[in-house]
C-alpha cells in the first residue's frame, strides 16, 4: 500500500491514525539482513537509492545490486573496485565500470533530461577521478553532461577557451584541489548555479583538501555553493535537482 493510499484511507475515516502509522514504516523497505534498501527513495526525493560501495565486500555489493535490479531499480555503485565489478557482472551482465570514477552503472532507460546540460569543470588532470564520479552520477540521473578538464588557474587562458560551453550550461560543477580557486573564478564569470567540489589533491599544506574546502566556502563570488571534499556524487545529485526544476 502506498503512502498516498494510506493517507487517503485515514482522511476518509477508513483506518485510524495508529493503523496508518503502522503501515507507513513498511513501505519502501527491502530487508536483506546486512542491508535495507530504500525502494521508495526516488519517488519520495527525486533521487534513487545508490550503493556506497566503500567498506562493503564485493559479495555484499553484488547482492544489493541484484536485489535492486530485481525490484526494477537502476543501479549505481560509487567508490567501487574492479573486484566488486566482477561480482556484479555475475548478476547484472550489462553493468558498466568506470575505473577512473570507480562507479558501477546499470540503467535500463537511457532517456535524458532535455531542458539543458550540466557541465563538470576540473582544475587539473589529478582532479579527474572526482570529476568523473560527478559525470557518471549526473548521467545516471538522466542528464546530458559536458566535461571541461585541466583548466585550472595556473593557466587561466585555458578556461576562457571553453567559456561559452560553460556559460551555456544550466548548472556548473567545479572540481578543484590545491587552493581551490577555480570555483570563485568560474562563479565570477557566469550567471548559473556553481557547485564547488574541493578535492584532496595537493601538497602538505592542502591538508587533504581542507584548504580547498575553506577557499570555496569563503568565495567572494555570489552563487557558489560547496559540497564536501571529493564528493563528486553529492555535487551531481544537487545539480540534478537544480536541472530538473
């Protein structure tokens, strides 16, 4: 029984409040013992259930992916290893692995959002793993994605060469390590939402991404928001919600 049906029955006096509350927790839950899949997440939030693979065994990732597949849920696993992918292939032969992004993806539908595209801008080649996680996630969520890589502030003319492509996007994700200045630069050049993703790339004083995080949080450019260090997935989810408005 869906939450909507339960609410309607309660409003019509067909069930009591206690009965309604007893039904609601059971909806959208797929129990597996070691994991509980939220099968109703996409309808409720606009974003589907996703497997965070880090810390799980290859067998656990494969079992969760298989159960999601059986429930008609498209599969995205982030921070996944090649060994995990080989296990998933046994249950979902059509799954695809991006070793740079460390993502496993299976989509039964390839339909894209036609309102506009998301662009992922990376300061350096070393930032590409995080940028690729954002790209794979945004595409999984049904968006057209353009990528612009290695255009950091050390050679700012490279950014200007791609500026028209960046400005025409509906949402811009900027991935940068070191001092994280690229998010502020892009934010000062465009009239679209900019989502900064600080990365852990950099020398010692970078503090594993903390300096880039603080730089982006302290951006003087209006319209720049920031997700956590190395969180390409989170940036793509936010960009997806914005592009779907």
